[in-house]
């Protein structure tokens, strides 16, 4: 990905993610299950943050909220200055399609489509012409080292190559934020190292990186680590995060 261009005109000190006392409660009939219990945190533009925690800690719920895949029960979430609660579904679709690039543990590739057709999907939803979609998809695959595999279907690729296709799909819309949910969970050690190197390059090019993980070797690549336990967030020293300014300048993990 040496040809990945840096983002310009976006000061690194700007806050792009700002959560204030965010709570999320799931309801099943009369039963209420609190998943997040007052999360306050910031992520600055261009920062590389790892969100860590065991299963059931609330980190997956936090990822869904950060990616505008779920709504909060109370509190406030500002994404690049926009109050997410005030956006309609069309606005949220644009955010998910153009402003955030998603990388998932399960790759989420369509098995009947070639690599480049999987990568072009966000551009289809954006309404770009077919020729431009194909050109941009192939360029994204070249950036992740799969220029010779553009016509291969997922079943013809290794796990590491499939995750590279997923990274290319996250890149194709040139989003400023990359949100990765357990991006190496299904990979061997060699493929894990390759994918983490790709994420490092994305960060070096100016993207804001938020990685959700329970793996220490993944979390230690980040500039800062946030730990989620029982629906609350803590810094690397184990202190409960509640002051937004302190969060933005928090200690490295």
C-alpha cells in the first residue's frame, strides 16, 4: 500500500468521536439488560485507538454505536461534530457508506462475487458508474497486495487474503475512519502480522483507526488503549474514564 495517499486538510487535533455519558440498554419484555453504563470518551482525528475487553464486556455494543449500526438509549454521541441522534436513516447510511470503513472478523464477503466485485459494493450503494467502480476497486486491491487476485472468489483465497479483500473494501470509499472489529480473530500468525501492518499503514496515511479486540498483541499496536469492563471504560492504568479532555489525551496502552 505504498501508494496510499495521506488525507489532507484534517487537523490531527480535532475530535472526531465524542461520547458523553452514553448508555445502552437492551430490553426483552420486562427484562432490561444494561450493555453500556455511562461511557464518556473521545477519539481525535488521526489517532489509533484499541478498545479491549472480554466477551460480554460491552465492547461489541460500543463498536456498533461508534459505527452507527445501533442507537444509544441515553447520553450523546457526536461524530465529527454531528449529533448522531439527530440524523435520519438516510444520513446514517451515508455515514456508514462514505465516512466509516468497516473491517469485520468474519470478512463478510459474498462468496459468489469476485474480489473486485466485493470491493466495489460500497460504491454501488453510492451510485457511482460501473467503470469507475471497477477501476477504484482494482486500485484498492492493488494497494493491499492483491492485484493478481482481483477476479478470484473468496473461496479461492486464503483467510489472510480474504481479510485483505475486506480491508480493500473498507478503503475503496476513502473514509477518514476505519473501524475494525476483531480483524485478526480468524487468522493465523503470519496473516495476522500482514493485516496489522496494513492497518499501521492506514494510520500512517492519516486515517483514524479504532480496533475492537481482546488480543493483547493487536492492542499493543495502537497509540492508546481503552478497556471495557461491565459496560464502563477505563484507561490503560485501570482508571475509570469520565473526563472527556483526559480521554482525548489518555495514556498509551
